[in-house]
């Protein structure tokens, strides 16, 4: 009887150690993947899309749970106009963020370590955007990343747990929406742009992209409202888009 109890206790101890060991292995994998991940962003800055995609994939092969590496792979796929591949990469990225939101950390230290690792990864992406071409889209993405970092830093300081609503960054939904749009899956694109706006009401790019979806679906009044919402955030909407909406609403052909 005592032997059975001892064996049971031993099994319980071993089972309890599994999540900790798995977490440690994941942390070690992430450390190995980070230099390759950083190199991938250097390729992205040079618009060397195939090289970037290969590097992001190498980082994913080392650490399949590396959320931002999947996001980077989606960005590289968009650069190569492989929109279906981009959709798959962004969906996987979103799934991983959602899974982390539901993750049960064994203690507060483990949770804080995860958030600190996320800050490190965000800092790397922010640095790449700061040193790259300062397009309107790049500046908008940089604002989103900095806002996500601010929120994460705040939760790190206060020890607040993440929720699913907080887990998926709005820029992931925005990127997924664009991949859907390029794949001519307009209903899915609309859904993701709205998700991006729900997560970040200041996302002028999401409003502007949503206006394009409304234009394609001949919902001209909604397109005009989306343009107004984008401009209200300070986002510079393409004048050609505004003109196309005006002409289509008046019964003419877009330019």
C-alpha cells in the first residue's frame, strides 16, 4: 500500500514538472531563434522578401510557437505576392497569441518572464520600423507597436493577467485583413479590419482599408464614413480613393 502511495506521489511530482520543463525548453528555443528572427527583419528592411521568408521559417522551425516570426513570414509572403501563404501565416500567428492568452502560468515569475520576452521582441520590431523607410503605413504600424508595448509594459508593472481580447494585437488583424483583401476574400477582410478597429480605434489605416472594401461592395455611404473616421485619427487618406468613392456614388466610373 505504501509503495503504491509512493509511486503515486512520484508520478504526481513528475507530471507537475512537465509543464515547467516544457516552458524551459520553449524559452531556450526562443533564445536560439531570436538572432535568426532579427536577421529576417534586416532582410525585410532591404525588401529581400525570399531571404526574409527563409529566415523567418528557420526561426519558426526552431520555435514553432514564435508568434512574431509567423507574423514576419506573413509580411514576407505579402511582399512576394503569395497572399494565400500570408493568410496561413497570419492565422497561425493569431492562434498562437490566443493560445498564450489562455495559458496558465505556474507562478507570477513565469508570467512576468513571458511578458518581458514579448517586450524584447517588440523592441526589435520597433527598431526595424524606426530605421526603415518612413512611409505612412510604416508610421501607422510603428504607432500600433508602440501602443502595444505601452500596454504590455503597464501590465508587466502591475502584474495584470492577459485576456483573449488583449492577446491578439490589432496590427495582426489589420495584416490578416489585407491578405484576405488581396486574395479577394472581401467579407473576411471586412471582418478583420473591424477587429483591428475594435482593438485600436485610432487605426486610421484600418478605417481607410475598410473604406476600400465598402467601395468594392458598392456601399458608398459607408465608404465615405470610413474615410471620415480615418481622417479623424489624423491618417492621410489617398485622394484617389476619395475621388473614386465620389464618382461611384454619383454613378460614374472610378478613376
